C-alpha cells in the first residue's frame, strides 16, 4: 500500500487537471474559486506526501533541476517579503476573501506542484495529463453550450445566455482558460498518424486501424471549433486577443518547419476556414453575427447593462466586457474604467515602491488612492480588489521587488518552453519533422495567451495552474531519459519508516486544517443565508461555529455582529426588554473584533456604520458611533462619494446641519451627477431658508432626469 501511494503522484496530477476546471459547490460563500483553491491545496498536500514517501522508499533525493528553479525561488521570496510588510498579513497569506487565489499559500502550492511535476512525471504521464486537461475542457465547453441554450438562466443575476461562464463563474475567466487550451487541440489533430504498412496477412487490421485513426483525427479537429465556440460565447475581448496571439504563435512556428509542411498547410487551411465560418455565423464582440446582419435591430450590441454573476463578486467591481449604465444614464466603456483603475494602481506603486501594500491587499490600498474620476463611471460604488491587470496588480501589492521577480519568472518560463521547442537555428528546424514541435508549440502559444489575458484582467485558479505547470509539462515532454526508476519492494528500515510516518502525519494534519478551512466557510455561508432570511437565531449558531473553526477571519465576526444587532432590534420591536442590551453589547464587541483583525478593510468600516445606524432605531445615540465609523472610512477612502454622502446623512440626523452641508458639497465636488446628494443638500438648504441655493441643485437633478417627480414637487413648492 505504501509503495502504491509513493507511485501515485501521476494519478493525482490527472485528477488535478481533470477536476479543477469543473469543480464548484453552491453552498459555500463563493461557488467557484473557493472550492477550486481548496481542491488545489488538497491535491498539493497529497502529491507532496506521496513525493516524500517515494524519496523515503528509494533512499534518494528525487528533485530534477530546471532553469526555472532560481527565478521561482526569487519570486517566492518576494511574496514572503511583501507579506511580512503587508497592510493585512492574513489576507496576504490566504488571499482576499471572495477571491482566495493569489495569496502566499496559493503561490507556494503552485510552486510545489511545479517541482513535483518535473521531478516525478515521465513523458507518458505528461501526455495523459494533457488528455485529462482536454477532457475537462470538453465537459466545460459542453456545459457552456447548453448554458447558451438557457439550461441555468434562472439561477444567476447575470444574463448567462448572452455571456456564458460555464463552471468558472465569470465569462472572462472562462475565456482566458479556454484560449490557453485550444492550441493543444491543434497539436493533437496534427499529431494523428496513419499506421505504417504491415504484412499482407494483417491488411484487414491495418485498414481498420486506418479507419479508427481517421475518426480519431477528425474528433481532435472537431474539438477546436467546440472550444472556439465557447470562447465566442463568453464575448470576452481579452480572451479573443489571447486566442489570436496563441493562433499566430502556434501556426507561425509550424509554418517555419520544412519537413511535413504540406500537411501543416492543409490542417491550417481546414482549421482556419472552420473558425472563420464560425466567427461569421456567431459573431464576436467586434463583428456582428449573421442573424444581426440580417436583422440589425435584433440586439443592441454593447449597450446592455451587464450584472456580475451571482458569485462573480459585485463587491469586486468586476469590469464587464460590455458597457454599464451610470446613475445619470450614461454608459462607461470598460476600457475607460480600466484606465482609471490602472492609474490608481500606479499611485499605489509610487507610495509603496519596494514591497507594495502587501500580497493581495489591493482592496485595502486602492480606496486611498482611488482617482476622483472613478466616481463618474458606472461602477463607482464597487470596491475593487484587483487592478484588472496582473502586472500592475503585482506592482501595487508587491512593489518593484515583486513585479521584477514576476516578470523575470514570466520571461524564464517563456524561455524554458521555447528551449524545449528545440528551434535554435534554421539548420535544426530543417532536420526535424513538424511533429517534433507540436506539443511544445501549443504550450508556448497557450502560455502567451495567458500573458495577454492577464494584461487586461487577472489570473484565477485554473489559469494560474496552467501558468505554473505549462513549463513543467514542456520540460517533462523532452526529458524522458531523466525519469526516476520506480521503487522495487524491499525491506523498509526504521529511518524510512520514520520518514514515511512523518510525511503521512504532516499530510493528515494539513488535510485536517484544509477541511476546517472549507467547513468554516460552509457554515459562514449558511449563517449569512439565515441572516438574509431573517432567521437571526439560526444564523448566530452557524456563525459562532464558523468562528470556532476559523477564529481569525474578520468577515465572520462582522456577519455575527449583524446577527446580534438584528436580534436586538427584533426584541425591541416586540417590547421585550430582556436580552436587548446583551445583544447590543455582543454586536458591538464582534464588530470591534472584525475591525481589529482587518483595520484597513473599507467594507468592514462601512458595515460597522450600518450596524450603528440600525442600532439607532433602539437608541439614537448610536448615530454618533456610526458617524465615527464613517469618518474612519472616509480617511481610508478620501475620494469615495458614497462614504461622504452617508456621513452627511448621519450628521444631518444628529442635527449637525452645517457640517452635513459642507460634507454634501464635498460629495458633489467628487461626483457632480450624484442625484441623491444634490437632492439632500437642496432639502437641507430649504430648511435653512436658502431656497435660491437649493433651486440650482434641484434644477440640476431635473436636467439629468426630467421625470424626477420629487425634485419637481420641491421646485413647485418653492414657487419656481
């Protein structure tokens, strides 16, 4: 049994590549990314334990050196240093809650997987890994296709029929991943070979083999259009740019090879013409479909309001590939939003030039450096936890050290895959048949695609695994002679037993911790769901359980604080004084703890203010604590118009009208088209007898929305 476990590393890599893209679970706080990263952690621990066990049995260090070792260690060191100096070390270790990928633990896991792969996988194993990956892509694409038909259209806030996301949760994430996988289908289609001539006695078998080979060849060719359709159904511009990059690199390399060029040209013509026909029929984000050409009014292209998917993260300000509508009715193009977010990322980098604000702390640093013009976009109320550019995200959160190490890692990965490609000169390329270059070319093309999509967005768990393991796959395809001989059963010594027991115990401990981590989120999600239903007593039990499992997670304390507060309000409303004060104290105590655990988290400050505003229904004096929470939020987010508006409302409710007016004037300076701020300011000015000043704000509101009956009524009452 121990021997089998030691030899199971390839099997768990098959599981990783097959199940990772399709894993999701609807009962956790985040359906997609959370369960994928937990799966990665689990597989990493098992692979590492099997690897250690194999070394113990063979009595040798099994570690294959590659050119990527030093850059990868430098990159890991940069992430550790950035975590040490982080604004929020816990977030830097585990990743931003709701994103999860990108924290130090995830980077460490990807690195271990890389070293485990190159040290344990033979060429045969590696090819099975690729088959697992393509098989998973097939399932993902089939689901995307039936999603396009509308199988789950009622489950999501997003119009999933118009922009599919399959098992990924967000169209751009699916597009980035599938565009990196598509080149593999071209490589396998070209690699299908007819059997050589055999003895006449075996002619029947040969004919059947030829027939089966042709079927297999056409199946590989058919996968490319299916995957390409999935890409088009996402309506992702960045994904399509990544695909174009992969297409140019893959076919560009192969068309340089002389041996077998005729077959390459035929395959190129067939695949390209097929993809062009699909593009003409289905359309892209830049070109109309055939139905739109025939009926131009059938769809208003790029003008529909695009809501993030249910688990895609509305909090994150996920930039949609189509436009969105602002409060005033204007449409903000996603490219314009990116420019603003990138400007903020550069400002963060300038302020934290060496180690950045901390791994994955963009949500905590961006509000402080958020450009005022962000208030004029359609996503002005969202909190961004990514820079929507992987390179600027590293610059902002890990500084110059992190960015340079990441760029170095990227360059060396590209160099390593190119090295395995084997093209050093024209002479060498002329000596080898094109089939020699197929898989390395597809890996290089897929990796280049990831670099492009990362420029316009950010990586998620499945694409990150490809980023780190494509170079490992390329290396293992070319180094068959270096594989480690399998262990042959012998008597196990005491030292070997100790090493195996230690590795197994450590693995079990880590798996237990991962299980607690997952179950804590599961119970937190149940508690949050019960809160939404108004079942505060049930929610409290679940959330207290979540905290017992993960006592340092600030979101759990924040959610529990609201459970206690709502319970107190309920008891107060039914005239039951018993227990109200205790519940209020518990609510405030847990809110305090949440802020202590994550002091730079703007969401927690806003949530704390809401808690005190709700508690003011019991005791108006809590409005002053709500004001303090909003003042601290305004300090963290000095250009957030919504924070200042809420602060002004709170000041007005505490009879500090002059201060409220000043804050509202600042709010309007940040966001001139803020209807609610102008209307509230007009009401306060009317209360002071400054009708003429109020008139200007009311007329501004009506100018932007002639159907605003409240503004019109106020003007009529004033006699204007």
